[in-house]
């Protein structure tokens, strides 16, 4: 934008008079129609774009200083740095986030616990929702509010609610009071509200139940479904209040109805597990996980069964004896200190290493109920067999396709699946600190002793020379922790790492937030597995670079409590990329104990959730984990049915 000579003189003299044209176009939200009533507090749209978007103009503020372009003094251009969000927009965004957080807390702490017994009663009386025709609105039966005095009636609030059904749109009125909330009244009638306190829209639970199962068979797309539903209702003569008014409210109703179903299923599973435990031999349960202190860590709604989720694994505050560093780790740190003191000019001693967040596993006579529920074929009735090399086989792998973009509004409100596969983020951070503090510090290159080309050796009890392991490490991306597979500048969550059994059923999953495939993720999953197993069970572990992992365990003392019970192997599809001496030791078909387990179960797991990649790329952080938990459990259930059908059990 070019300025006149008089305007240039005014700018140079500091006389910055505000003009209506000193502005830049920016996106205006909330503009519905060109003939809309003007709102003086909101910038008006001047250009209307497709899909209900528009561009507006914000007046240039005279209080902001302007600078002339240093390259064009003859015809200067006015340079103004407008922020992405001005003060009013930032305030509105903060208010919106605060409102969402309070609403989510109200759902999880107040509404869902009260709706759970009503949901169970409705499920029983309607015979699994097969007969919902006899339900009706009754907003006075559950009211126990005392009268205000004398013969005056109880003060109640009247709500006008639109009810969305598959082929109809209804308008109902209900009266709520302090003891009779709207969600409870609507759920008794087979409806679910879109907001926790005073909803203006409710959805038939038959519609929600159908959409819930539909989105497990296809990528979830609330916008497409609600658009099709709107067109269907309009063709039948029903009129909605405004365009796209159904999408957001229907999405809220679907999200919290799904959470209600999951919480109810968790309660039923807990009752069944308790009844089954009465007929089994008593087994000591692990102590609960210490409470999370992170403001983003979700709170669990069920405290009666803490070991049914890896987020509440068998961890406790370790005692001084349990937190003592292992012998190998102590030896490694002493050797590192001697190298630094002799060959380098070290100024300060290395800091005190972090402790292992995992204590000694509790004594067990059988695997935990969590593992038995994950895969009954692997863990139900699992006993140590001295005649076998391993008792159970597990494999591990990472995936950097399931990423999530970094958003400017921060994370969404906390929400966790009641039976989640995911390990908590705080525990992963503690494991990362422990691994980083335990590793040997590398000596400086200028003081490093030269090694003859013909000289080679073995690391501890390793059967593969160090030169071969170095070549394997150089040939695989997974072994290079410094290699960036996903940029942390653009992605907040960079991928997933999972552990599955030999039947491809997920056991534990951890959300990765680093640019590379860090080794502490694998150690975290292995530590978690041994916390749920008896102390005499031997595990065959398959990993893409198991040889490098084995060397780290021997060199730094990782997994020293279980190293004599682990048989390392390389996944079949990656084995031919390793050196021939490495294949002789770690190829699963050349190792006694693995059988025909190929270690590629995680690849089939990633294939099952591949359809969620586009949707979860732009979703919220907690909603992404919740959706993955839903899909993983659905796929595991389908896998279980398939195994039962094949085996005929």
C-alpha cells in the first residue's frame, strides 16, 4: 500500500493519525449473512468467501508505531505487525478454553457417575435397548425438593429441548430442579443431552449407539454424518434453527455417551472379575500408582480396580533398597568416572543419576488380571515350564505415522478411557530421566585412545562382536536416537510405540513425543510387562534392533532384574538387514524358543488403526488417545472372536 508525500511526512514527524484504511484483512468468525445486524464490538466482514468464511478489516491503532521500509524510502510502505489474535480474540479464546474445561470436569465428576445406575437400569428394562417405545418423559417422579413454604409449589425451571431421532425432529419441554437434573430425566426417556446442565438438544440413544459402532468400522466423521442427517430431516419437512447447528452439539453428545458406555462396561468387568476371584487362589495385588501431579493428567473415575489399566500399574514409592542402583550400572558409572578423570580435564563430577521408577515386581502366582484380559491364550493359566526356553513371546515396535499437529490453543480438556492401554506421560518422563542419567558419558574425541583395526572384543556376555553391533546400529534408523522421524516443531505427539503378544493383541502402548525412537520407550514397555508377571516366567522379546537393546542392557545395567529371564530376538522382516553374525544369534527361526513367532504383530496392529491417521492428525491430545483406545479395543475383540472361531474353543 503506497502512501502520499503528506502521509510520509506525518509518519516521519510522529503524527500517526488513524485511518480506516490502515489495516490488513483478517478472518472474521461468526458472520452468517451480509444483511446481519451490525455489532459494534465485532469487526464487520467486507469480503464473503465460500463455506461461510469472510474477511474483515481492523482499523490501524494510532498508538502503535510504524516503521518505514529501509529499501524503499522514495515510496515507503506502511509496515504494521498485527498479532495473530488481538487482545479481544485472546480473551475470547481463553474464555472458551476455560468453559470447555469446566464443562468436561462437570461431566466426569458429577453427571456421568449419576447417570451410570440409570443407564444400567435402562439397559436391563429395555432388554439391551431392543424396546424403547414405552419410554416417556417423567420430570416429576424423581423430585424430592421441599416446598418453599405453605402451599407454594417447588420452583422449577422450564427447558425447551429439541430431540434428534433418525427420521424425526421433536420439540419437548421438561422441568428441572435442584434434585432432578435434565440429564437424568432425559436418559430415563432414552435420550442423551448435549450439555451437562441445561441442554437445548438431546439425541436418541439408538442413534448414538449406531454412530458409535459405525465409527469403529470407519474413520470417525461427525461432520459428514450430521450433514447427511440434516438433509434427511429437511427432506422430511423438519426445520433446523440454523445451518450446521447440529454438528457441534451432536459431537458432544456422542463423546459423553461413549464415555458413559465405557465407564459402565468397566463397572461390569470389575464385578465379574471380583466374582471370578472368589473361586481362585488368593494372589497379592500390586499397590496403586502414586497420584499424578501434572495438571494435564486425567483423573480416574473408578478406584476399586487399579490394576486393570497400565496407567495404574503395579508401582509404588520405592524404598531405599529398591532404588539402589544395580551392580552393572554402578560399575559403568565408576568406569566412566575413571575415564573422565584420567583422559579428560573434567571440572565437575557427574550429577547423581535418577532412580528407576519401577520397584521390584510384587510376588505373584499368576499373571495379573489385566494381562489375562488382554490375551487369555497367552496369560490365562500361564506357568513356568523348565523344559521350554521361554514361556511367553512379546514383540515391540514404533510408528511415526500416528502424529498429531501442534495447536496454538493448547491441549483439550483431560479425558481418559476407563480401561486404557496407554502408559501415563509422567511415568514415561521418569523413565527417560533414569535412562539418560544411567548411560555412560562419552569421552572427548581428542583424548580417546585409538583402537587397532584388527582389535575387536565382546561386551560382557554378548556373543556378537562390538564391530558387528556397530554396523547393525549404523544400518537401522530405529537404532539412531538422534535421527528425527517427526519434527517436534510442527507435531506435539510424534507417534506410538506398542507391545503385543504373539496373537497380535495389544498389551501396552506409550505415546511418543520425541523426534526419534528413543530406547527408553522400549525399556518402559518391558518394565511394565514384568511388573504384571510372576517372577519365574521367561519372556521371548522380539524387536527390530534387539541386538542393540541387548548390548545397552548389558553395558548399562538396564533390566538387570530380569535379564536372565529374557531371550532377545530380531523381527523376521528386519533380520536380513542385520549382519550375518547377528542373524546367527538373534534370528527368531534360528533361536530355540520362538517357534514360528515372527515379531511383526505390531505391523498388523498399525494396519488396523491406519484409517485414523487423517482424523487424529488434527484432533485434541486427550481425544486422540481416547479414540485410539476405542479402536484398539474394538480390534482386539474382533481378533479374539476370530481366534475362537479358528480354534473352535
